[in-house]
C-alpha cells in the first residue's frame, strides 16, 4: 500500500519548480473519544490551481479531514496548512480566502435564501457591507438560484439547498474552495451545472478540493486525486500519473484465439485472457508496435487491435482492495 | 523525503482581506435572528399579555388580594397605574421571565449546532470567543427588551385605566410619578442583571449539547429548583448561594431610602454567576470539536 504514496512523494519532489500548495498536511490524525481512528496520519498535498478529487467511500474519513482542515475539529496529532497559514493559529487570516461546503448545506429554515447569505456575510469581519447585496446577488445568480432568493429555506428542495450552500462558498472571491460532495442531491442537469461551475472557477485560478465518492466526478473534472480508505490516504497524485502507473492491457479481436495467444506469449505478454471473439493481455515491457508486427508476421487474422482504456475503477479497487461500498 | 517535508518553503501569495473596523454587523444580524423568529415573538407576546390580563382583571373585579409571594402591588394598582407594571414583573419573575431567557440563551449555540449553521459560522471564520460574546450580548439585549416591554405595557395600560399620581412606596412615603417611574426603571435594571446571570448559565449549557430544547428545559429546571430550595427554611445555609435567592430583593428599590444591602449582594451574586458560567462556556467551547 505504500507504493502509490511513495510515487506521489516522488512526483512532488521531482517537480522542478514546485508551485505553492494550497493545502498541505503532515501526519494529520483524528482519534475520536472511544478510540476509533477516523483519520490516520495523512499527508495531503494539494497544489495551488489544482482541482483535487478527494475520493473515498462513505465513512472513509473525508469529512473528518475537511473538518480538521477548517479548524472545526482538532487533530489528535499532526498539523496542516491552508493557503500558507497554519490552522488554527492563522485561521482568522486565511479562512476568509476559503469557501467551504461541509457535509451538506445548513441554513436557518425560517430565513429566506438571501437572508441566510446576509447572515453569513454579517458574520464575516472581512466582508464589506457596502457590496453585500451585490455579492449575494452575484453568488445566487452563479448557482442559478436568483428566482428562489426570497423563498424560505425550509421550502427549498434538496438541490436548491445544495446550490445555496455553494452560493455561500462563493460570497467572496476565494483562493481555495473546499467542497464536500457538492453534487449530492442534484439532478443530472444540476450535477452538470455544478461540475461546469467548478471547472470555470478552477480555470479562473481557484484551487478546488472536492470530496466525492463518485469516481466519474473525479475523472470528469479533477486534475489531481487523493484516495482515502479506512482513514488512510492510500494514493495521491496527478490523475494522468495514476493512469500511467497502472498496467497497460492490450486487446486483440481475432477468430484465431489460440494462435494469437501463442504470439502474445512469445513476446512476453502475460495474463492472457481469451474471450469469445477477442483476448486481452498485460502489455508488460513489450511495445504496441512490436506486437502488431508480430501478429502480422505470424499471419494471425486480426480484426482490431489496441490498448485497453485505463479504467480508474480498477485502479481504485486495486488500491483499496475493495469496491466503493461503505468503509467499516 | 515525504510529502510533508516537501511543504512549500516559499509563502503563498495570500491576498486575504484584513478585518475591517470593529462593527456591530454580526450582533445586529443576531438580533434580527432572535426578534425575527416567530417563536420568540410569540414568547414576547405571552410576556406582554400578563400585564394586560392583570390590568383588566383589577379594573373589572372588586377583589383585592396580594400578588403572590413577592411585594404586594396588586392592591395598589387601582391607586396608580405604575403598579400594574410592577405587579406584572413580580408575577412573571418566577417562571415566565426565566423561561424566556432560558429559551434564548440555550438556543444560542445549541440551536446553531442543531441546524448545522455553527460549522459555517466558524468556517466563515468567526472566532469562537467572538461568537460567544455576540451571542451573550444578544441574550442580554433580549432580556432588557423583555423586562422593559413588560414594564412599559403594564405602566402604559395601568395609567390609561387607573391614571397616574403620587406613588406610595413600600416604606409608606409618597413620591412623585416621575420618581416612581425612576424607581421602576431601577427595578428593571436590577432584574436584567439577575436574569443576565441566568443567561450566562444558559449559554454554558448551550455549549454542552446540540439540542436547544433540552438545554432550555435544563436551565428552566435549574431556576425552578433554585426557587424551591430557596423556599425551604431547613436549607437556609445554602440560600445565599442560590442563583435566584436575591431576585425578589428588587422590592428594596421601592423603599425610601433605598435599602441597598440585599441589592448589592444580589448584583454581586449575579456578576459572580455570570463570570463563572461565561468562563465555563468559553473553556468548553474554545476547544470543542464541532461535529454537528
């Protein structure tokens, strides 16, 4: 289990011009009363400007980590920094630059969406009251909630509540957004909108730490990924590195399965799996072009040939030893 | 070299805004939250209903009896409307006022925790001591509003029904209406100090739980038990230490000259209670894991 983390460390270390990190942690650990370790010595490294997918099944420690990052929960051991400031010492200085959605939206039910945002803005000592209404209107517009701004929060649908939570995170220009399951409860259209919003923000230079249990979400919008499993960060790297790290398989579509398998075996390919009308194999150190040449040379009738697209799900199953159920 | 070791040595270009001048914006928002909530307005309505009921009951009945265990003001209500306000405060002091203060103070932190807004306030960020300070200030302002409202409604309606005139103090001396009103204001101030201590207890209890109703019940229960213990003469040794013991001493403000010894002890007791429980609330809340 150490190799993926080591690979990441290498990636960070090898970066010729290490850009700043928006989030770093060192040995961050939370042991709750009762002895249960929710988060176990994790070393996060979220580069500035990244869209970092914080991926893991429900109960793997993502939310506890986020609560620690924001200073809501004290780490048992370890430390961390946000935007170059230590938490909790520098929290008052750096947290205004951080927009957060933690474990779902939470607002006063009897206030309207707009009044709830006013309330949060009033609590922010760095917020300019003169621009409050304009910023609120802008944030509501950004999440498509302008029409429901005057409606009481208690009458909001789950999707509208989620949008209001994101609007709250966008009340100020932020350098870092920490979004915990931002597409929870949204319909497919809303999910698309939120993902495109996150991508837009990231394009504008905002670093995004996005926790999710959806692999597809990570594949669609993230540049980096950290994988949590039972409180441990079992992998962390750029998404492309993680893909490249995984063993490449090739697929040969042919009626002559035995003949093709013999050729592949001769070239040193392993784990040859014959299917009904094709077979797949681990490429290993062989070159794709050499395989094609050999197949042609051996007169194997080939209908199609190519690398098998890397399925991240397989990667994560390998890393975590299980699928995306609920961690115990 | 681990990831942690490779933490950036160069500081990020943190362009984070600095806090503006101290402003009452958060406090005003807090007050809007309290006074904009229908539940609280209904509670204030109940508090206001008592002087109204007293005024009309006295006006349309011939029975003249003393008003409960405190200084008897009802009998004087017909002579001067001012006493309706005093009678209402006396009647509401054992239960209604503590209930109102308990509901607001117990809701302060536990209410935010129960709906989950606490985590967003803290992440905004609001410093925890600042949150407690604003919450407690709002509780005090609510207490002032509640006490003054009872007095104003009582005096206003009382004077409308019975007129104003010289006020006969408990010591028998007569003073002018203006002097009477001043004494009533002193009574209100004293009650705010007493109830403010209860508010501090409520704020502390509020940091212990995520259930505002449970916290409210605990605080009201405490006030009631304190009064029960205070009524048992066998327990007179502990009476001076009970949080409610000096509450009814406000009658001393209606003597001529004002008897200050009990009042002073009452203010002292309230300040000590407030100091202890505000410190406890801070100690509890400053390092608390917010998992709601």
